[in-house]
């Protein structure tokens, strides 16, 4: 096997330089060689890289050229995510194995490196494994090195790099008020040298102007080849609080590990964003942020996946998705159904969005010790890698586990205990479906969400409110939310007015999804005791087991199409309700070929009034009631230019009227 031709050449810094710079992070993205079963030979791919339509082993290879590779440093291969089981070899020697597809993990390869060329081989395997969650789920299980890979080098005295992929330094704010906040850091200091080291851990909190506003310092003796947990405390007077979308103020937390008594003794240094906030879930008030009621509404999102890329999304791809969500006006997100990339959490921190992030326990569990151990590992990874994010409000322990028996009870109760051991400051949540709210499956976590689809899979639109009220009556002491609600829609399929489609059928008209959400949101917004409401879903996404809508293999309940080219009408319904930016949107805009002269023009807007012009003729101003204004009009034969205004917002479409009955409205697939 030939190494990849484009080799990475790195001169690792000698100890004195490393002391000054503390640690190095070298990207290993770019060209790798790739091979999977059925391939002829090796092909060149760019990492991050994912593959679909295949569940089994695949290999990646490259050559890494290093100088000063063994100069008293520690070196780690760091993977931000790889599906599902990953093993690595360096120069033919085994570096490590990691099970689980969505968390960051590291292998210590210090003793495996050599001067000059180093052959790195990585085997990933996304085959189903009964000991590793997820065992099932309504989304396509891709494979590959689908997130970033890097080489991280530290001195022998450093913050712990093998703490379940976490940063090794953990920040918390407690007793939070406008007057003060108690700050604490837990730093895991590691000494990989052969002798004890007298060290000092220093932590600082800087404001947005980079001024130090709080600090702590703690000497520590680090025995050889050991890790010591160091606790530090400080008080921050008059903190500027992280107030959600109103004021998502972020400080910077810094941690430094230095050799005691040395003028240039810095051995390691890390920093991350931090927010000061207090979040509570109240069964009667909903979510309470810093003592005030706060409405959390948003969407469920899978990690960004795109045509031609799968889940190997770039930073720019993720950024583009989050701009769409920002324009929508969300105040929260549910990260379905697994840990998302760190860039997603960073976006939520900066935007002020509250996040439900969860384990990949979807649909099924098993009762084996191996499965429980793997699930506990994934929970530790989720918490330790994300507890520093102020946006994270709850730890989700499971979603729609259809079996309710001793196995599911044992797994959920064990994870509940562990979650509180890992982070007592945040509640846990479970997304319940297909079982009673007061049943055993929904009784393990601190809070519960309901996955409900009245008017889509079963029931009728008006059933949602009474269902939620009944749940509230059964569990008056438990914080409740709606973790999923939604309906499918194809922007290629137009029917106005729509009849109710079959969820598993191929006809999912866009108009029906919009009506579904109009009815659902009116019921949700009048129940402030719900601590969150999340639409299923933000974006259409691949789901290999589905054969419905306009394209097999997709879940089309997104407010935005899979390729991000179309924001469906329902997107603008929520923008009208959630966004403060003036907007107006004409619905049924893609139903361009009309065969009846009498039509209704319906718009969504967040303004008080809206005005209509048709073919240059002013047809008057109407009040916007419940975010909707409508007009009845007669189309002229041929092209009709429809224009609406609301404040400074405008929108327009062109509808074509040809007399006579349509061969079938269901053939109208104009985008």
C-alpha cells in the first residue's frame, strides 16, 4: 500500500519553544487515501469525508513527516467525530480504539512516532453493533472520518487530554444574580514525566474587552505519571449575565498550567467562551432564565448534511445553516439525536439559543453490560465536552425508545444517576412517544418532552392542546415540553386548498404542512408552562428507511429543503411569529399555474397591516390578524403580478391563469 503522495511535513517544536507556546494543534484535514469493501484499490479523498449506502469497514491512510518527533513532548491524534467504531495504527503499531460515532476522542501516539515519515492508518466501521448506540433511528447512518482530524502536541505537563475528549478544564457559575456570581473551575492537571513536578494552575475570566474580572491561583504537586484534579474558586461582582437572544454576553475563561518558580514556566494553556446564567425548569412557569420567564421555541436539527457531501460538512456549511435558523427567529434548538460538532454549540452560545443536546439512544436499547457501558461512555463524553457551553440547558437521555421493559428501565435509570454525578447543575430530559406521560418510560428523567403529530400520523389539528393539558394534569410537578411536532411537505407538490395526505404516501403538498403549523403553534403559544417547543425539523434530511414524499430516502418534515434552496411556506409562518425583523410572505407562491380565476391571496407577516397590488392595481390594505392577512380576488387570463407590502417589507409572485380545469394539480411541480 502506497502512502498518500501529498504528505504533511511538520517540524515539531523543541521543549523551550513548546514551553512558550504551550501546545500546538496541527490540522490533518485534506488529502487521504481511502478504501472500502468493493472498491478497486485506493482513491484520494478530502477529510472530512463521509460515505453512505454502505455499512461496514473502510480505511484511511496518509503519511505524516515529523522532525523532533520525540523531543520530550506528548502527541495525540484528535478526531472530532468518526462513525461508528474507529481504530488507528501508527507505523504499524496499534494506537487505540474508540466506539461511538459522534463525540471527540484522542489517541496518545507519543511512543509510536519516529523521526521522518510516519504511516497513519485509520479503520472506521459503521456496521450495526448491538453494544453501541444508536441501535436504530429515523436517519441515515453514514460512515467515515466525517469531522476534522488533527495532531495536538503538548508538553509532558499539561491539562488532561484523555478525559473523555473533554478540554480538561471545566467552568461553572453558581449563586448567579445581578449582584454577584460564584465561579469555580475544575482543572485536571497531568504529569507524564518520570519525576514529580511542583506546578501552579491559574484561571482567569476576561470580559469582552479582554480585562481580567476574576482570577484564581492554586499550587499543586503533580506526582510522576499521574493526574491531579485541582479546584479553584473566585467571585465575580456585578456580572453581565447571558440573557439568551436579548443579550448573549460571553466572557473568556482562561486556564494556565505552569512550573512553579520558573520565569518562563508555562506548560499548557487553554481558553474557551463562558456565560454567566441561571436556568431553571418550572412545571408551572416553563423555563426561567436568570429569574425571568423565558420562552424557548425552535427546531430540531440533525448535524448539517448536504447533497454530494453527506455529513462531511465544512465550517462554511454549518455557518450557512445557522444563518437560516437565525433569520427564522429561533430561541432554542434540539440537537437530534446525538452530539453535534463543537461549531454548532459555539454558534448557539453566541446567538443566545438554548440547546437540548442528547445521547443517541433512539428507538431501541439492549440490556447487555456492554451496551450500558458504551452508553455511559457516550454520556460522559457528551457532558465533559459540552458542559462549558452556556447554551446547553438539558442533557437528553433518550428518544422514542419503543420497548418499555426491565432493560430500558435499567439503562435510563443508570444514565439518570450518571448525568447527575457528571453535572448536577443541569436537568435531564427524555423525548417520549407512544407511551403515557405517566408511564414508566417517561419517569426516569427530571423533565419530559412529547413527540406528537396530531393531524399528521394520527388525530386532528385541535387534539394537540387537550393532549398537552391532560399531560400537565397527570404530571403537575414535572416540567413538560414538546420535543417534536411537524408534518411532511414537498415544495414540488402544490394543492390549494389541500386535502389531508397520507404520511407514508408520495403526495405531501406544501400547503398542508403550512396549515398544520398554523394550527399547532396557536395551541402551543398559549401554554407558557411548556419549557420548550421544537418543530420536527429545521431541514429535510436523509432517512434511508423512508419511501414517501417526492424523493425516497428522505424525511421531508423540514421547514427548509435538503439542498437549502427552498424555504417552505411554514418557515415564514414561524418567522412571522418569532422574528422581530419586518417581513411579509405570500403563501402558495410555487402554485404558479392556476386554472380557476377565483383565488385567495394569503400572506404571513409580523406587521400590523398589509397592502396588496395586482397587475399594478391597488386592492387595499388589510389588518394582519394572528400573523395572517387574506384577500379574495379574480385573476386575469395570463400572467398576474401579485405584490404585497407591510411596513418596509415587500414580497411578490407571478401566477399564471389559464381557464379550464387542470389535468391534475398534482402535476404542478414548479419551483
